[in-house]
């Protein structure tokens, strides 16, 4: 198509250069995997999407980060000698906001693809079916990790401004990063499974939020009640029912840091093993369910 | 369930029309060829790749436009195409360049920056087509590309498909349950029914064998027919006065008609290539009676 202007005064012409062929490199499966992962990460924060998609994630980033800023301000101005909350406890204390973020983003990552029927397009690309599942999981887990890591890093900056011992702060902050990654993997896998069973985003949002919030409340009550009745820490085994409590317990077990919740006595080797195994089984099981769920999607 | 059975067919380059009723096994055949579904028995290869083992390599150089709705509604067409180009393995900057180019080639201009949710059916079909072409494949599978389009939209889509082969140099396998629309643009027609091959023919062969010229003159029809017979043409008179058919036994037949008509000084009202309608491929006996066919 050549567009020629009607009058001779305007001599700008759009030339049709024809269909150009591409004979450069084709980067294959690994690159396609990376692209899908990045697309999922961008989508989680509404990047490259209309403004209304951006509102929720960024409002939640704000709500989740502001308390950290306040804590830092209070710590500096009242000259506390340490942060009032540990790096690992922060996301557990703010678990409702993390759950809200997951409830919005997990259905956005998978329910939309199911509803719009995009799978056949992905399957006709140089990737394998499981690549889709892993890319979605890692992309969203990375988004959740960034979400959680942001206020934790604000806390680190604050503690350095308050001139707390640098070595100790950076070391415990790294522990916080590790536990943020563990928490991100765990809650992302659970949320994706719940979201992948419905094409309707609203239903996915409700399912994820209800599950995470109810599990949290349920597990906390059980832990408190059983602990009150028993002299030992049997009750803490119920922490496995709540992802946040599980990761909180693992923080105590692996890093020996203060837990947000639960008894303060040290965690034994048996319990450490139990909770570590529970984490592996949960994440592995959820991924297995996801892979199974997507085995038939796409009409192939 | 057997969707396709004992199907042995070679698909040449150019535009191949794959015709069959809904459920005939067209989509299944495409999925086997894309390497997404292994056949229970037998082999398939495409562009020299084995469909059973080289799925990834095939999907790097093949495009696929599904029949179903498959577009994200809250993303702009450009964004979506860039993503799909990257998914096909194109580097980021090339993906961006080709996304804009390809959308222009399928006829999407300013609207490409708006979310796809606001597009008409015709525009969505164009985006679906564009995502199959964006990575410059050697071959595209188009599954029912005219589905849901109005007659004008169908014509435009068929025109685009013809260009993909002729101008872009990309081979096309296009399916439809309507034989009539595929015969216009296909170089080769494959008919499957219930997963079984019915016919695989080149459209050029089909039209050459049965081609005829429909001629209508103002006067002296008998004299014109007599002179054409002298030149060795097979001529069949029709019931309508002044109208007759000449078999296309030679490429020169149309010029013979023109010469004879000019010599006799009569008016030539109609000189029309009467293409054997491909729907007649279904009939075992060609209908001998002269019939009007719109070309």
C-alpha cells in the first residue's frame, strides 16, 4: 500500500517497503521461557497494561511499605537501639496485605490466559507445556519476592541510617531476603493452584484470599489453644497449616531469629526437619498439581 | 477416538486449502504437524523436520492462527505482538520492529495502541493473523481464518492470505469448511472427511482439465462457431441465442475467439473463463450439461 497525497504541495510519501524477512538468530526455548517469565512479572505490577490494571498492585505496594517507613522514622527519632521488628517478622505481621497482593495477581497471571484462550498461541511457540507452568510460577514468585523485599530493604536502610552495627544488620537482612524468597515460592504456588481452577478472575480472587486468610486465622488459633493446654510446644506443629506461620517458624529454626508468632523457645531438630519437609512437600505438591492442571489446557 | 486415520498426503508449497466439515480432523492434523500431538501410528514431517521429535524446531519457523478466540483483551496489539515475537525466539529490538511492521501489513494502524478488547471481530482476526506471521515463519497454519467475518471481511481476509503466499513468500495451509472460498486462493486443495483423505488436487489441474470459455456475440453466432471449429476448437452451442462455450484445449483459444469475432465484424458481449467449480470434485461423474458459473 502506497499512500500518495492528493495534492502536489505535500510531497511526503509513506513508502511501503514490503514484507521484510528475518534471517537473524532465533533464540529458542530458553529465551521464550525468559520472555514469558518477564511478561508475568511485568503483568503482576501492571506494567505495559492500562492504568486501571496498575492501581491495585501499586496501592498495595504503598500500603505494605508505608509501615516500614514509619518504623524507620520512629526508630531514628526515638533513638531505639534496634529495629522493633525483625526482617523476617515484617511480612508475617503484614500477612493480610501480602495475601491481598497474591489474591489480585495470581488470577491475573493464569485465569486471564485461561479465559482468553491464549494457551494455543503459547503451545505453538518453541516451548514445552511445562515451561509455561514454570515460567508463570517463577515470574509471579519473583514479583511477590520483590513486593516483600521492598519494605524489608527500607528497614535495612533505616537501620543503617540509625547507625546500627552494619555487619549484623546486613547479615540479618540477608536472612530476611532468604525467608522472603521462601515465603514467595510457597504462597505463589498455593495461589496459582487455586487461581488455575477458574477462568473467572473474581472467583480466583475470592478463593485465594479466603484460603490464605482462613488458614492464617485457623492455624493461629490452634497453635495458641494447644500451647495453652500443654507445657511442651506440640501446638507449634499446627503452624504447618498457615504458610506465613510455617515460614515464620522456619525463620526461627534455620536462622535462630526472633519469630513474630509462637513460643520463643528454640526449635528442636525434629521440628526443624518436619517444617523443612513440609515446605518442600507443599511447594512440590502445588507445582505437581499445576503441571497436571495445564496438561490438557489448550485443546491439545 | 480417531480424528484422523490413514491420511497420506503431500502438501506442496504455496497456498494449500484444507477442506472438511467441522470435526473432519483439520485441527487435529494441524496439531500433529505442529508437533503438539503425536500420531498413534505413522509419521509426519514438515519443512524437513520430523513432527514426532522436532516440535521445538518446527514451532520456531512455523506460525499458527487458531480457530478459537485467543487474544488478551486488556493489552494493546503492539504489546501483545512484541511478546509473541519474543516467545518465538526473536531478540527484543527485532521483536518490537517486526511487531509494528506486521500489524501494518495486516492493515492495523493507529488502533494498534489501544487494548484489543475494543476491537471489532475483523480487527481481532487481523491481530490473530499478525501473531502467526510476526516471527517471519516459513509456513503458517491458518485454522478457519474467515470464521465470524461478514462477506466484506471474508474477502479482505482471503486477499490477505493470498498476499502472504504471493508477496511475503510464506507457504500457507488454510482450513475452511467452505470449499468455495478456498478455491479462490488455493494452489492446491486437500479434502478430508471424517479424518480420511477424500481428494488432493492442484487447483491449476482442476481448472485446466475442465476449463471452458463462455462466449456471447451480438450476431452470426453460427458463423463464429464454424470458424472456431475450423481452427480445431471444440465448441458447444447453448440454448440461449448468440451464446456458446469453447473448450480451453489450448492457451490460445481466447485469442482465436477475438480474431474470429474481429474478422466477422460482430460485437463480442462476453468472453468469460468458465471455471469448473471445485465443488464438482465431489461428483464422480462430471456434469456434462453446460452450466453458468460465477467466476
